[in-house]
C-alpha cells in the first residue's frame, strides 16, 4: 500500500498526491489498453481471416461499444456505493473481476479459427463474435475503475497531470499491442496459417497481452489505497448519504453540467471516425499498398502487420503530442483541441490517396495527433465540472459519448459501405469529414468548475 501520509493537504478539497501515487493509480491502464488495442487493431484481421464478408464487419464492431454503453454506467452506479476494503475498496474490486474475465477471453479470441469450425462457417463467426463481446465487456469493467479513481482521489490542480499519465500509459500499452504481431513475425513466428486459421503471430500476441494485463493490474491493486466513504465525503464536501442513496440516471443526465453535453457532441464525431479506422484500416492498406482484397493471402496478412506498426506510430505520436498539449495554457485549450482534431481529419483523408507503405506513416502521425486531443481534454473538462456526487455513475454515463457513436457508425456502415462503392479505402474520406465536424464542434465547449 502507498503511504497516504506522504500527501500534503491542498488549499481546499482533495489533498495533493505524490507523483508515485498518481502513477500507481493509473499503472494498470497500460495492461487494459494493451487488451483494447489488440482487439481493435486485430479484430478486422481476425474476422476476415476466418471468413467474414467485409460488408458485414459492422456487425462485429457493434458488439464492443454496445457492451461498453451498458456495462460502464452499471459499474459506476454500483461502485459509487461499494466499500469492500478486503478487496481494495470502491473501484478496485471491479478491476479484479474485469481482469480475470478479460484474460480468459484473450486466450480464446485469436483461436476462433482453430477449433475446426471451417472457413466462413457460422460457428466460427459466432464464436469470434461472442468472445469479442465478452472481451470488451470485461475490459470495460477493468478500465472504468482507473478513470473513476482519478476523479475520486486527484484534485483539480493535478487532474491534467493524472489524465496525462493515464494517456501516456494507455498509448504505451497501445504501442506494445500494435507492434507485437510485427515483432513476432520478425523473430520468426509464422504470420500465415492454413485457410481460416489465425496466424501464430496474432495468437501469441494475445497471450502476451493477457500476461501484461494481469501484471500491471495487480500493481495498482496492491499499491493503491482508496479513500473510505467518510474520507471521500470529507474531501469532496458531500455527505456519505449523497452517494449511498444512488441516483436516477435520467435525472442525473438532466442535471449534468453543460460541459458534459458539449464535450459529448465533440466525442460523437471523433469516435464515429475512429470506428471506421479500426474497422477498415487493414483492408484499406491491403488494397492500396499490397493490391489485394484476399484476406487469406500473404499480402493481406503483411498489411495487417503493417497496420500494427502504424497503430504504434499513432500511439507514440499521441504520447508526444499529449505532452505538448499539457503545456498549452488554459485559455488556449479549445484551440489545441480543435487544431488536433483538424490535423487528424487530414490524416484520415490522406489514407485514400496514399499507395506507399512508408508514406502512410505521415497519415497515422496526423491521426495520432487527433487521438492525443481526444484523450487529453474530455475527461479533464467533464470531471472538473462535476462535484463528488455520483462521480462513478456520471463517468459511466459519459462513456456513452464513446460507445454510442461507434454503434451508430457500425449500423450506418451497412448502408454507407455499399453506397461508397464497397471499398474500405473510401470509408476514410467519410471518416475525415466527420472528424473535421468534431473540430468545429469544439467551439461549443465552455469550461466550468464545480464548487
């Protein structure tokens, strides 16, 4: 356990935490994001490898955000009223539960084509779909406690730093997950397999990711001591009964601060665009660079590996750009936010025009800048505007601003994909336009602070 006496009282409200405490609060996020990135960067590849039609990919990509939009508010609602000191406190018991389930599913998902179901069979596709749903459900259960603990324990002066650390660890996990298949292939692990079977380079990547999830999560569980209900109420200036009595979700949304809704509008456009990045990147790169749409070909699998490298580039850039954004004065936050998203829009659109493997790095650098903006500003703006009442529930509901646009994007893909010529490359033009709308929507945000 970290020694809380090392923390110095702030002028009011929550105390000033040591940097080591803030790091430990967030450390498990590295493992959770590794799981999420393996899922997002390899899911399209896995499903097309086992025989999914590209026009039907949207069905599989609906499942993860659907799990998140249901699970995260529930976790927030119940963890607001949980106190289990033997299991860690309020949020950590849910981290443990999510971690255990996520590890089991990470061992199953990449083996979707290895159980003899047959290429393109409904059994293989259903097995993959169900394991994806459980992976995202459990990862959401494991992820939400980290966001909540920052809101619970970190004061306004340190919150940008805390979410910056969370962004750094998140992107570090994303880099590791993204390069695993490429690195394993370079080390000699097979990157192709018989028709309908996921290559060993992907399967082993998931195994390594599962190990990282366990190790990093346990660091947080054993090193962080959450505030008990009385201490939490004292620091936040509320009564213990404020969270004990629960809260009607619709009434909480009705009384949510305006910043909650304006940031949600921006989030809608951003996450809509990124849903198409995850869904169509492997196929678009295979078509533009390797001139193939055959998911069983060596060229397509090489494109899948290269997308992993590009995802790593995106994450590395996000780490660097997050540091730049952290230095931006408060009065220029909106400019930094909007400018980052606009550069990301250019990155999306450029993918349509590029047929060079190396030149795509520039596209994903620009996309990484947008990713940094999306992960630096929203939670800081929203948690600053909230009091300590129903913090977990509010953050769970705010997760809808991430999940809902992904669901909408996936549903619309069934009409938009054939409308845009049935080309995965064409979807990047649409994603870029939507991201540009997000940059314009930043103008509606007005930052406020709870008393």
